[in-house]
C-alpha cells in the first residue's frame, strides 16, 4: 500500500511525507557514508513538533531477485508509535521514491514444524516409550536428574551436624543395655 513519496529538493536532499490514518509525518533521507557493506544507505529523519529533525529509522539498499532493480527497505521506529512501520521505497522514472508500507510476515513456528506428525509414516524415535514411562518430569521436557540425591526424590538428604548428633543421642538412649 502506497503511504507517501519522497522527492529530491533543490539542495539535493530527499524530503517527503508519509500519511496513514494515524500517522502524518514529514521525513528526510540523509545518506550514510560508510565502508561497511552492511551499513544502511540512508538514515530516516522525521520532523518533530518542535521543528527539529529526529532520526527514526534507516533504509538499506536491496535488489529485486527477478529484475535486479534496486530499492530501499527498512523501518521507522519511535516510542510514539505503537509498532514499527516497515517500509520500502521504490524509485520512479522522475527520480522520486514511492513509499510503500508492508505488514511484517510472522515467523514460522519452528517447534510446531518439528513436532512429529501422526500421519507421517515414520516409526517412533528410540527411547520415546521410556520417556513416557518415566513420568511427569520427562513429559515436561525435564528428563531424569543426574544428581545422586535429586531434589525431592531418591534417598532423603543428609541432616545437618547438630541434627545428626541429636538423633544419635536419642538412638543410644533408646537402646537396651545388654548384660554379659
């Protein structure tokens, strides 16, 4: 969806407007001079209410897979916006750019894609039956503890020194004396 345009003014600066139902801003592009090939081509500046330029984004130069034609792609982000505004700028015959908005595509849910499908015809993974038999920890993805005395499981943990002495004294007092 086309949401604005940018034209080069007499001073050679690209200036334009973006307008949507909730956004109306004047923007300018400032060229980035960098030896880094991953650096953006332009910084996106917006005119604030106090009439000063504020950096709100960057545009990177990309090339179309089909035609090899260059275009600009990036986002505008500011604390006043509810979400970043993802934009692309396509150069026109007169040298101006049309600004196009695009909704970002959701990332695929990798966990769902990796989950075994019931109808895929593959046998169960080795150890899958054992993990189910082990109980709740394995189902929750926690597996068996390798600790000698696992938290809350296995043999009771050893008492502190004072409790051990008290326990021994009690046991000795309860033992009947043997007469030889």
